[in-house]
C-alpha cells in the first residue's frame, strides 16, 4: 500500500486558487499556476483532476 502525505490545503483569499503542502505538490509534480478541476463526490470526498494531463512520472518496470 502506498503511503499518503497529509496536510492542510488552503484556499487563496481571492478564491482563485488552492495552496497545497509542498510534499504533496512535489510528489505529484503540481506546478505553480497549473489548472485543476474539482469534483465533489460527497460531503467527505473531493476529487482534484488536472485539466491538462501530465506525462507519467514514475518509471514503469
């Protein structure tokens, strides 16, 4: 089972963006200014999806 980094994500005061903990952003290669789309599955589950898929960043065996 993969380990998951946890931390607080903060919504930018303008409502235009979200700040993620550095460990999460680095782990999934989120770049500053990258466009994402939110889905609310239920009151406890939020899904974040890249609008422009990135290249696979893990080496395949």
